[in-house]
């Protein structure tokens, strides 16, 4: 496998979504989005940051078994877990953010 789209168990769910059937979907289908994954975060003082060196460990606010946040252009869209495909990292989507919550339900990363 050379492409994450070939990952085992991956299915194209676009056909099952109502947005794919919308008349203007083709107009937007080619729009590029920046997708990022947040493993966790922490707060530290400038002095603590400057004290970091090779081998330093920074403790994050998330347990190792928790799902990671998946963002599209800074908006939370899903949660997932890390997978490895031919020595490269990927994210397997475990749950989508509830679309019935609407825009008000999305969390925007600052």
C-alpha cells in the first residue's frame, strides 16, 4: 500500500451521506481543507519551555487510550485512533461529530 486511502477496512461513506446527494456538492467537492490531528495539549511557563532538551518528556492532558481529535480547518469534525500503514502514521475515524448538533456544536481550535 502506498496510499492511506488503501488502508484495510477503509470504506468510502460519501454515497451514504445526504450531503453527497445535494445539488451543489460537486461545486465544493474539490475544495482543499487542512486536516490535522491533536494528540493532546499542555500549559507550561516560558521557563519550563526553555528548559526542554533532548529526551525531555512533556505530559499531555489526554490518556493514552483516549480518542484523538480530528480537525478540518480548525473545526472538530471527528475522533479517531492512530494506525500504522506500511510504516506511516494514519488515523482511523472512530466517531464523527454529531451532525445534528449543527455549526453551534462544533468546537473551534484557537
